[in-house]
């Protein structure tokens, strides 16, 4: 089997590469420069792929200027559009296209799943909706298409924990604001298993929440990380500091949170190894 992966050098992409190689798959990494290739040349790059996984996207952990918001959009939506164009041109098309999305598509109030949702009417919410719409065009060219909406990914080497570990280890960890905002998450191992599961279950199609079945809160994450690192967690990060660093929109988005459940994944028989935030963090950082 052959899989092409965009964003293969990133935190999640590098884990995917290692997992699929361990399964004996041939992995074709797609880099940023590949998306500037002529469509016909890009098709050659994808030739022979049984599966295409689209993870590429500029980091949201930057200050959101208007220019950077365009980069956030183009790096997700325009790349998805290019992949779909290329797949339409391929004589032998992939069997499966998996595109990334995020829990940020949901509104920050309420509890949601794939079939019961209110979408966020902010930049991240609209970005995710546009990303998904571009990816779903692959269905029109006859390709089984799955969109995985991630929770916040917990693992070594990247993501939110990379930002949090140093202050927590120094005893400076704490909540953002009052800490009551929802925190929907997934362990990196369960994320990897979700991708492998999708390749082995041809009945799967459409949108799936790839996130643990027990969301917590920002305070719940803070306390659990403090416990596993044996550090105090009495600090509070005011929302205005996030706005100073990331801009008004970016700071507000990073200070918020969503509550969502993996209804459809559970219905098709996927089981999570790490169902609680304590179990996930103990696995990652326990002695």
C-alpha cells in the first residue's frame, strides 16, 4: 500500500509517517513546495497512491495579522483544492482521501457531535468549514472521503503540551482565565489508530470526530498535568495576555474551547485506549 501525506514533517504528520512505515506501507511525503508544482507534475507526485492524507496547515500559534490569516486559509483550503484537482486528473485514483479538520468548527457553548452541531461563526469556525467543503469535493470524483475533526492532540514533540511543559515544570502552570472552558482532546496514539482504522473499514465515509469520549475543562487539564508532573498549578493566565500575543481574534480563539463527542467513531466500533485526561497524561509523563 502507498500513502501520500501532506504536512508529513509536522508533529502529527511525522507520527503518521512512522506508523504507516511500521505497517509496511510506502509513504510519499508532500512538502509545502510540492503545492506550487504545476497540476500535471503534482499528479505524477501522487501517482500510485492508494490513500492520500491531508494534514498541511500553517500553525495557529502565531499572531493573527490579516496577512497571516490569509496564510492560514491558503495553507489549508487552497491545498485541499489542489489535491482534489489532482485526484480528478489521475487515471488510477486513490481509494481513500482523509482530510484534517478541527474541533474549532463547533461553537464554544453547547455539547455537540457530528449529527448535532452548531458551528462557530468566527475565523477558525469558518476556516474549518471552508476546509471541509473543499475536501468533500473529492466525493464528486468518486473517491471515498473522510474528514477527521481533531480534538486538541496530546503527545510528545509538539502541540499544546510542548507550549505548556516548561512553565508547568517550573511550577508556573495554571488555567487560562477561570478554567471553566471545555477542553476536547485526543491522545496521539488514538489519533494514529483512527487513521489505520479508517483504511481498514471501507464502510467509513464522511465526517468523524476524532477525539476522546470524555472531554474535560481547561482547569481539568491543568490539574491533571500538575498531578502527573508533581507541580503546583495556582497561576492564572489572563485572557488579555493571549490577545497581546496572538491578536484579538487569535487570543480569543485560544482562550476558548469546545465540547464535542466522537459519536460516529464509536458507532463503527472504534475503541479509545485513552478515555480520560488522567490516563492520557499518565501515559505520556508518568514515572
